[in-house]
C-alpha cells in the first residue's frame, strides 16, 4: 500500500508524528501540480476560492480535515461526494467556551456600559444603584439565573459546568431531547416554553440549511422580557434585523455576538450601533488546541481503515 | 436577661427570624434618641460621618455587623475597643468571584479594545492576527496560564476552581504558606519568585495598615513581562502611580480594577485614561447574599454567649 500523502497548510504550526508524506502548502496559492495526488488535505483559514480550487484539482483526495469547528465553508466548496470531511470541533471546545463565558459575564455585568462611563471619566452611580436595587439586582449576576444553551454539543458540555459553578441553572435545546453530560436538553420543538423562563440564551449552533435564520423574531419574542442573548455559533443562524429590533424595543436587555452573517461585518452595517450589543470579530475559537494530535490520529485511522474522528460528511451518526 | 435590641439599616431588605427587638433606622440620619440603647448595629452603605456618629452615641453597643466584605470604614469609625465588629465577607464570595472572573476574561481577551473597535465600526484584523499568531496566542486564553491570587480567603476559594476548569494553573499568596482548598499558597515573603512566573495576578486583599500600598512598583516589576493585573480587593492596597507607569511602560499588558484609592474616582484622575486599564465603579460585591441568615445566626450566638461569625475585631484567630 502506498504511503498516505497529506497536505498541511502554512497558516498554522503543526508537528505530525504519524507515518505519512507530509507537504506544507501555501493557503493563498493553488496546490502545486506535483502535489495534486494528495490523499488528505488539512485546511485552516483557506478562502472559499482556494477551497473550490482544491476541490477541483485533487482527484485522489480521500479526506479533508478542517481545523475549524464549523465545516460549512468546506461543505460548500464542491468536493466529490465520496471525499470524507472531518471537522476540528473538539479543538475549539475550550477556547470557544472561554469566549462564551467572557461574553456572558460582560453582558450580564454590562462591562460595555461601564467602559463607556470610563471613557467619560464617570463613576457610574446609576449602574451602582440598579445593580444594588432589590428589583433589578438579579439581572446582574449568573447566580440563580436560568441559562439555556441552544446547540448542546461538546462546547456546551465544557461551558455548562462552569456556569453551574457560578450558580446558574443550565439547560439545553437541541434537535432531540435527552440528558447530555448531566444536563437536561429539550427538543427544539419545545423551544418556546423553555425560552419563556430563560434569562440568558447562548447559541452554539452550526450553520446548516436547517439552522439558517433559526433564531428570529419569534425566538426573541418567546424569551423572557429583559433576557440577554449570546451567539458564539454561526452568524447565519440569526436573523440580524430581528436581533436589532429586539434590542431597540428592550425585549432583549443586551446581547453579545462573536459571529455575523457577513464577515467581516461591513462598516455601514446598522448592527454596529444596536443598543446594548457587543460585537467581537469571530475570535472565540481562533486557536485550535491539539490539531497535530487530531491529524495524526486520523492519519492512522485512514491507514488502518478505521472510522475517522469528527467526520461530518458523509454523515454516519447523529450529531448534536 | 433583657431582649437584644438590633438596629437594621434602611439600605437593604432584611427579614430576620431570631428573637430580638428589631428597629429599622435611616442610614442618612442620626440614630434616634430612643434607640441609642441598642446592643447590635447592622451597617450597609453608611457614610463615614454616620458611622462616626453611631460610634459616639450608642453607649450600650456590643456588636457592629457589617454587610460589606471589608470592614476598614467601620474599624476607622472610632467604636469603643470592646465593641465586636463582624464582617459580611462570606456574603460576597459568589458575587465578587463572578466579577473577578468577568474582569479577568475581559482583560485576557481584550474586550476593551474590541469595544473601541466596535465603536469605530471596525472588524479588528490586528487583534485577530495577534490572537492567532503562534508567538502571542497564549496571551489570549486562561488555558495553560498561571494565575496567582494574592489574598487567599473565601473569595479566592470560590474563584480558583472555576479558573482551574478553564485550564489555568492557580496558586496563591497570603501571609502564611500552606494548602487552602486544595491550592498551593505561598507566604508573601516569597512573592517575588512567584510573580516572576505569573501571567495573571488577581488581588483580593483587605485594606489594613499592612496592606496599604503593598502592590507597588516592586510588585509590578517582579511580574512576568506582559502579565495582566486584576484588583477586586481594596484600592488602598495599590500604588496607583506605579500601576499607571507599569501600564504605560508595557510592563503590564493590561489591567482591570474594581476599586480605587479614592472612591468615586475624581473625574480628573489620570487613572481613567491609563492604557489598557479597565475601571469598574466598585460593583463586584454590591449585593450581599444571605445577609438575614448571617445576622440571625449572630443574634443567636450573641444571646447564647457563643463566638460570633466573621468577627474581625477584637481579632481572635488568624485570617487569610
């Protein structure tokens, strides 16, 4: 059996130990002619155009290993249907959970408004009063709050126990109901009832045909009045006009999103100035942790004919 | 034995169940003449002047129960030396730990600079590059970082396990070395060596004569270059000129403080504009949790002649 030839991108440092022909390629150029016989392609920060180009010019390709958590761009690139596509989702559990927590706490404690007050050299007495008042103090802490995570996969399983340590009651919404990692997860058909009791909604949904625009006016309208919303999944899952309107009407108290429908978000997009909205530029999971080990593992599995890790296409098992 | 008479402030809702004469007083007025025979005084948000007034006019006072975590203002008010003073420290463990975490994550992930970018409608590509670069990506996450908590009491014991879940290696500094809640705590005489390896220094120190100005140019100079600093203890523990210089020189990468030497911080204080500094207006622990239960417990202990909870004066046992 010939050795596996794997192309790894120049956009990340990788140190592979599995037995294979390893070639580094430039993600900004076409794959060189002499390497178009590769069996496996690792992608990280490749443009849509470069992905489409690779899909056309690697006839012997058997596996695309993405290092990103979401594989929507790879799935859209036009690889042959028998090319297996694996995600890097497990590599981002820690970093994305950490960023989600940063956004949740910043939103709950309104670090954004305090930052504006600091800019004005203002010790914010209104904030101090609201946070201390019996009627509103519960809004400023996770202790006793109800957090719902929509999209309950491995990132949620990392995040939920931390929120629980902070005193939050955590449940989930996913395609199917059940118990995941000790947390109650409701079927998305029951979402409205769950949202009515939700103080903090955290979205960690992949971009798929089913999730496109899933979080819409009806979602925000179902939420408890004054809830906060955080999105560290994909921008395509949110109706951004509905999000802006929910913030403008006060239906949502505040929100924080790391992802937008169009990235980078154009400078003239009205989302930038939506009241109480924090936007970070898709930086939650910008550092895959353990990439080399995942690639090595999948190289060995490919050589042995075993099932691959994180395979998302062709789909074999139910996914969160 | 006559019933205990307790004065409770109008600045917080309390629901006591212990057997006592309970009188609500206005924290902005002098204690009415007919209530100057009180045995116990509960204070919350009282001004220094009102505290001094109470210290002069309550001759039968036996206990002052503060609901704040720090009792420096009460200790300075001039109560007779045999009046026992109890803190509300346990009431703030959760809220202060939560705020500390919010400030740590905001500082590590530079939500402040991203907020400024959002204000300019700018998708911050420089940030994205720095966060993804091999040389600097470790700065943007708690995973693998070394966090040192200076002042390792009950708030630190609440905070440390959460930081650990996020992948940080947590140790402490306190007056005496030892193991607290499963974490290694070093004596403050060894601080310099500990700081040299510290990525994130979190100060949770009370204001006492020994801690005044303790965190100074030498402290910041001992820290690993590019470390971040977070203070949720007391402003008096920090030399603010040294903090500003450490930020201006780049010795500190960023910092976040919830407390300042003078509160409110005057509008013309140069600290407001120190580079990379986030200031919040002493809102970490603005909501004591479980106040009524603590007061009830200490009322019963007072009646029974038992040791009081959270007693800080006269000092009986070693404190963190």
